[in-house]
């Protein structure tokens, strides 16, 4: 476990008196009995403060979320101390709203599940600190949650998906392919070697100054790229997908980003405008960037499916690809993945968009899954620490690369 670093000293724990007053605000409902186990999930891994109460059958009894997107759009990206302060200001209210909406008294909870890895250290610390106080007061079991495990298992809340299945997790902070063999049993097939796709799209949107575009001023970078791409012609620019000769399932986006930056600089000179002004070709660039990212993600995923089939790692008659994370809501990328799953007789499943981005429901549901499986349930929280960096499962990406699975060319007519 990771020892708290020096920055942990700045975390302000809620006082016992404040926690006592918080718990006193809830009233037990006489005569009301819950037949199922109930888990409170708390999520503060990055820039959303979220909480939810979910029962063991998958019913979402109550949820609440506070998004920091508007603040971070103004600052040009997530500033960890700002995110931390916003979590501090909102966590008690968000947990209270989720519990109130669920009509569940804290004393009726079966366990409390909280994201402790991976994520921004300052953000993770706020959620963990609050949760440990709550656990201490209520004397409830604590279930530490791996953020990516929660994303991967969300599909089992909305669909009947049996193990094993392949999962592609794509977001602003993560990009990986893994075979999910059980609640906490993952084989990592490939991951981004540098930045995540959502991070790259956000950076391109900032470089294009899309926040100044009248149609995109309130959108995150990735959403702005997707919106503007619909108006553009991707054929006006030719960006090559990265790692075309690497026969593995890893990803890379930083090199592509630098090529795009150079292209934008060149177009600014051609159009005689300064950095910070909107190019007339912005929509075409957005369309080309989005398509290139989609093709890169699709090809690596195609190889992962073929590798799993060759090694007989999942059910041949019912192979399932699950795509989750914030970038999974991008419809162009999803269509590229549909072309891959159609070609490989694989079923493509995505959680609803609201469950693709960070949320409390996925954390609570991961808690339910672990509670049912009897995995990672702590009755003592002594020594528990957050882990800003943490891999998912057993890494077999080297074995995947050595297999050098050939991927047939598919026409990406999207």
C-alpha cells in the first residue's frame, strides 16, 4: 500500500462533531425494511464528486453528483488543488443528497465503498478521509474500490453479462484493454504508453480554442471535438493512426497530438491568424482527428479480440466487448468499434452515457459485486491508503505483442 505523501497533511478531516451532526440529520423510517444488502458508493478520483446507494439486485435507490467541468473549462484544465477544494466543499452535501433520495438511513447500509485508486492524489484523499470518518461512526464494513474495475463491471448492472468478457476503457485519464475473468480477476492486454485519448482530444480542443466557438463554449474538449466534427470533412486532412507496425494492443496518442499541433500552427500561418483565434478549417481538423483516434482504438481492439479468440480466452459462441469510460460516449468511436465487432462476430455493449463518465453508481455497484463475492471487505481500516497510480490486473501485454496477431484491414466507412 502507498504511504500518504506530504500533501496528505493538508487534508482536513471532518470533525467527529460535524460527522455526528451529519448523521443526526437522517431519520430512521419505522416499519420500513430493506430485504437486500445496501451499499453506499463514494467517488472523488478526479473532478466529479459523486455518491449513490445501490442494492444487491442492481436497483439504484438514490444518487447525486457535483460536476466541476465548468470551473476547469475556465482554468484550461484540471488543477488538482482546485479539484480538491471543490470536493471538500461538496462531498457532505452530495452524500447527504444520495442518502436522502434513497430514503435509506446510514444505519441501514451494509457497507461503504469508496474509490481509493487510481486518480488524483488530492482528490482521492478527500473521498477516503470522509469515508473513513463515516465508517468509524457507523461501524460498517469498508470496501476500497479500484476505479477502473468499477468502470469495467458497470455493464453487469445494466446487462446480463457473464464472465469472461473483453473490456475497453477509454477516458480522459485512462486507456486500456483487459479480459475480465471475474470480479477482481483481470488480464491486461494493452494500455496507453503515454496519454489517454480523452486527454488528447481535450488538448486539441484547447489548441483550437474551441471554448471561444459559440456552439462549443460550454462543452468539454472531447464533446466540442465530436460536435464540430459533424460539420467537417475528415478527408481534408490526412493524419496517420499511430503504431501501425506495432503488432500489440498498446495505444499511443502523444505523437499524434504533436503532429496535429504542427498542422494547426501551419494553418494559422496560412490563414494569417494568431494563436487563440478560431481557424476556418477547425471543423475539418476536428473530424480528421476524431476519425484517426477512432481508427487507432478500433485496430488495437480488433487485435485484442482476435488474440482472445485464438487463445480460447472467452466463450466463442458469445464473445462480448464492453466499452466504458467517458470517451465511450463518442458515437463516431463507437461506430468504428461496431465495424470491428461485426467483423469478428462479437457483441458490443456500452453502459448508458451517464454511467460511462465517473459516477457514484459504478462505485456502489462494484461494492455490491465484491460484497456478493466476499472479496476485499475490510472490517478494520487501519493502514488503508489511497494509490494515485495502480495497474489493473495481471499484465500479459508482452505475451500479446509476442503473438503478433495479424489484423485484417477493415473499411472504416463512418
